[in-house]
C-alpha cells in the first residue's frame, strides 16, 4: 500500500494538503519549494523582485525589478573594474642589470653624525654623537669649540642641554636658538632635569662646569651622550679621560702635554705638537685612533660666535 502523509485541518483551512510522496522511479522529480526557500545544495531560489539566480552557464538570471542585465560591453567593464579605478599610467621598459655588472653597482654612504671639521687630507671629519649605547666625550679646550659642537648637534635634530656655571657665555647662542624652544636649553650646575632620550629624539648634555666639574645628575645612556668641557688639565682630568670613549685636546702647555701623554700613552710626536696647535685645531683620540681636525666656522657661526679661539 502506498504510504500517504496528510496535514491536519479541513479543506479550505490555512494549511494546504500535503503532496503524496511515494517511492519509486515515478517520483524522482524534486518538489519545488516556495520562493525564497533554501535548497538542499545551500543556494537560494530567487523569486520575483530578487536579483536573480545563476543558471547552468554561470550567469545570473535577472528577475522582475532587478538591476538589469549587463550590455554587450559589460565583460570589458568588469575587466577594467578588476584592474582598479582611474586611467592607466604610462608604460616604460624594464630596467635590467646583468650579473656581470652587479659589482659595479655601488652606493656611497658616509658616516652619520656631526661634521666637526676637516682632517689632514681635507676630508670631512664626522663625530657620531647619537648612539644607542652610552657615550662619554671629554674636550680639553676652549668654549668656542664646545659651542660649535652644540650648535651643529642641535642642527642634526638632537636636543642639547647645557649645564654651566657661566650662563651669560651661552646666552647669545641660546637666544639665537629661540630661547630654549628649538633644541637647546641652559641650566645651572646640578639643575639639569631628567631627559628622556630615544632614537627619534637623541640628547646631548654639554657640561661646562669649570676645572673640577661635580658628578652630574644626568649621566650618559642610550641615545644620550655627555660632553664634558675642561679649560685646562685639572686634577680630575685623568679620571675623566680614562672613563671617556673619545677625548679631544686643543693647545695646552708643555707640562700639561707631558702629563696627558703619560695618561693617554701618546706618541712623542703628538706630545710635542700639543703646545703648538693653532686655534680651531683639535687632536681627537679614541682608543688607538688619533686624528687632527681643523674646525672652520660657517658664515652664520662666525656672525654668532666669532672666529676660532682657544682662550675665552
């Protein structure tokens, strides 16, 4: 007997009588579900007013009230849409380089830092003050050279904090830099505040505290270098020289040159040359490397600081 399933309710009620389903080859066709229902394959049949369902060829069949079928040029429009909006730019040939020419491809890159002058060969001498490691510099020389270094360091983007007992000597440079608003600030001895330093905002602390500088509140650290200025070879100079990674020496007396030569193990030729150095000439020593550098001011630096001089 053929099985039949019926729905409750009399004819004419809301529920419609169910369609009899019987097994066998005669009933292999699927019953059409209502419009908008989801089929067993997961696709939704489109009714009137919908956007249309894809047919067997993969195109979408438009129903009444849909957006409309594309015209004959729709395929080209879709290709342009995939390529991006706007007009196509000019096309150029490829730039190729053979493997045999790779050795000739070079990019000259100089040192990164502050140009402090020229060496004996006339080449620019660069001092790298902005470093990710602590860096201590001692300059036994004049105020003019220290101010040039501070001015040029500020020009490279570093913040310069000057700790000094003679603020009047730095006032002209301070006013030229915008009164402390453009990278340079002057503090009394022992009054330098904590300075946060980073790769984007490196800091240079210039300590102009006389022959016996006290221990500073701000020490060198990552991206924060400290330059200590000594006008002469004081009793604390040997300790500071041994702690420094770079030492600059300008003209000093023969007695000071002999003492410094023993402390730094300088060759006899350098010891004899130190008392005769010209204004603006500095002997820079780092480990076993020694180099004489002449600092020449620019026109703006000459108008602001004057000509090079050892004595203040």
